[in-house]
C-alpha cells in the first residue's frame, strides 16, 4: 500500500464530498439529486464508469482497490466508509475457513454424489469424447451462422436488416432438426411441434444412460429424478408468431416445464421432474437440486443438465444491439482484451447416484460431486449487476457443504464470460475465498469452456462439470483460449490466481484433484459445484489412497453397440419451416 497523498480526503465526510463531486461531474446531475444513501447505479453510472471510479480512488488515496469496489459498496455513504477505513477485501476470510457444526449429518458416502454417465452436444463436439478432443487440441467451435438457420425471417425486411447489422458469429450445432421420433414413440406431427430442446434432451438422456451402462428399462417406475436447466423458448416464439401453427401438440411441445417432464414420461421415471430457469446458472442449479434430492432419498437416480438452442434470432439481435456481444467473435475470459460474449447452442446431461449406491452397483465412477451451493444477489447495484458479496458467500457455502478447505482447490472452471467488469468481480470473489492463505507456488488455476464453445447459457454449467470430470480423468488441464494477457482490473498476484494459458498436468495440491465450477445468472442466482476425483472420495473407514488403489469396477449390463442407439433421422416439418 502506497502513502496516502496529502490532498486526499482523510475523513468519511470529506470522502463523501469528493464522491458527490465525482458523480456530479461524471453524470451531469445536479448536486441536489445526489444523496449518500441512494444506489449509485440510479445516478446513471455505466459499468465502465464504475471501473474508472475505482482507478480514480486508487490514485487519490494510494489504497489498492478492486475495480468492482463500487459494486460491493454501492452507495456514496458505504463507499466512503470503506475507503477511509481501508477495509482490505483481500484479507477478508483469510485463514478462517471452518466446516459448519453439524454440516454432515449424512454418512460421507451418502453426502457425496457420483457422476456415472455423461452425454453432450456442444459447438464442434457431438459427444463427450469430441469435447475432450476439442479441449485437448485447443480448438474453438465458434463459427458463422449455419445456412438455413433463421430462414423463416427472409420475408421480413426489417428483421433481415437488423440481422445483417448484428454480430451473429456464435457457437451453433450443425443440425437441430434430425430426430428419430419412432424410437421415442412419437408421431411425426407431435415431433414437429416439439421444441428442439426437448428432442435433444431425449436423445442425450438415452446416450448418458448408455454411457452409464444402465438399461433404461431397469429404471421404469423408480424414483429417478429429472432436473433440467432451460432459459430459451425460441421455438415456441416461432410457432406463436404463425397462427397456422396452432396445433394442440404445440402446447406441450413448447412448454418449459415439459422439457424435464418429457424425459420422465418417455422413460417412465417417477422421481421429481423439474425444469429450472435461472438464466446462465440454470444447469448448475439443476445439478445442485439433483444432489439434494439424492441426499434426502427423494430420488434414487438423477438425470441432470441443461439445454440451450438458439432457434430464433430475436435474442441474439437484441444482445447485439445492446453491445453485449463480442465484436471479435470470441470469449476472452480474464483477458486484457475481453470484449463481450458469444451466444451458443449446447446441451449436456449427467447421470448421478449417491456414491454409496454407485459403489454398491459396481458403476464406473467418472467423478464425484462433493458439495454445492446456490444463493441470490438480492438488492445489488442493479437487477443484472453482480453482487461481489453474494459470490463470496456462495463459494463459502459450497466448500463448507463439501467439507473441503478452499485453499486446497486446484482449479475453478469459471463462469468466465469475458466481460471487462464481470470477470474482475468473479476473480475478486475467488481470490477472497479460494486464494486466501495460499502459497505463491500453488495458485488457484482458472479456465473457461466458454472460450471454446461460446456462452451456452442454460447449458454452460453442465459443460463445465463435464470438462472438469474429463480433465481429472486425463490428468491434465486444457488451455483456456483467447488469453492474451491479464485483465488489468484483476490483481492476479495478490489473489493467487493464474489463468491456464497452456495445457498442463493437473497439479493435485492436496494429493488428489479438487475443482469448482461456477455459474451466475443475469437475474442474480449464483451457483457453485465442487468436484473431486474418485480417488479423493474415501468411504467411511478408508483413506483416499486405499480407494484409489482399489479402484471402481465397470459392469456393462447390455449391448451398447450402434444398433442399440437411436438413429438421428430427419423428420419432415422440423426447422427451419414453422408451418404445419
């Protein structure tokens, strides 16, 4: 910390007066409109103004401040008190991590949840195996809009004009129409009226069960729960725009609730069946709820994940006109040249069991969810503005739930949207909770699959879990793409953070791999999931080394050859035509 200049305010009233003048000069507001207890976002300050304010305060006082300090202390009164009292956020919580009393009423094996099957569709990757190849090779699946996507609007001159002016580079699945309706007992008419998100999740549920070596018919009538994150209803918007498409099947085919219910119905699952929409944190919240249902016994097996299909241009065009989308067509997480998001298709599904049940059944345990947490920003600096304190709290809750010291975590698959202000807020929270108390030689490593796929929104969190599980299985961390240098508003050294610029072996600071996955919804719902390698999930009475040496047995239960997998056959009447 440098010496405070003699001209700097030294009392809270002096700092309040300085902030009054700064806000008035920046916004042009009359001084009478600027009050100490009013949220500063109500004065019309932009995100960049907030960053500039932090820099001006640093130069004025000589105090090292986070670029997001005005989001955490979001009134003139609160900010003035914080700065004058030099409440260094970096030391908050250092060395104070403890597991809450009574945090583990359940047996450890029943608290921990095994990932026993996975399936995925992401840009440039039609399977989990393809995903890992893409990560390993350091490739991006982001590209141009596929021919025929959104062609329904070719006859709308105004929409065509807006699309031509918009930034439409994104992560797109090449085929969102192909579907074997007969395999799932659906007529062509019903399939054509179904949201592609429902169709893709039916396919991925089947594939994930195959990956888990669980015949779908053995789960009929059981307490198998379905928890799916979803936020877009693009296909329903297309159908609603054309009165000729008002078929009764369109009601169930485009209901958000039915995204989960369709799976339960098709496979005759009798456990909870819930679709969750918390925007970009949806699939992580779905996994969190699935873990809770397994712990309580409400579900015996859980199907969890999320889906995001951009079947309609309206959202992308609107985001482009707001200036949210990256003009360079790539997400640059934590990088000095971060310039916005890239919207993308994507879907991922996990098959989950209590760890004790997975071991009993001889399942191939791919990874273990040790804990998770969900919370809300509450009254932040604006409805869509992140709350640094809430992000700190969700991290503390997740590691308390997992009974893991945050200082021993190797890696976080970050939300990492590549925005100039969002990334520093996330990094600051990670530094306060997971960076505190670390040795400089063991930094918390950061990466984001969004640099490979773009932002798959409701399917982003589950993509992060799949990436972490595959990275643990292969013993390496793939590079986070598009990183040209550290974001200047993140103090990487102070917070003991490091972006994975190049592929490297998994460090295993605690002796076995430990990672976190973060997701934040733009409405304020935050989620964090803690994942450990199966070798770190010891049974009662066993140490981690004994479990690793013993290993987990794989028990194939049925033929998973190509003949047993539903074929993706085109059904007439699917996208791009919306007329029936």
